[in-house]
C-alpha cells in the first residue's frame, strides 16, 4: 500500500463529501425558511452514515446544525 496515495485519496473523498453536504444543507435550509417550515432559529439534529463496502465498515456520526 502506498500511504501517500491512500491519504490523498481519503482527503479528496472527504472534501467532496464536505463541500457537497454543505451545499445540500444550505439549499435545504434556504428552501425551508422560504416556504415557512423553518423560522431560522432552530437547532437541527443531523446524522451522517459512512459506509465503505469493501471494508464492511458502517459508522454513524451524529451532531447538530444550529441556525442561530
């Protein structure tokens, strides 16, 4: 295994996940505020599931997103 290639690959994957997730959350929040289903001061529970099939790895990460 090439450690440098491995680490760069993980970082690239996590960057795609991070940027894409942020964009999706921002758009969903903007839409929910616009349609009145959110006031804009909520704390939203959030969960991400990481799955790597080749490793039989499934891990959940829980947190929250504060709008104010």
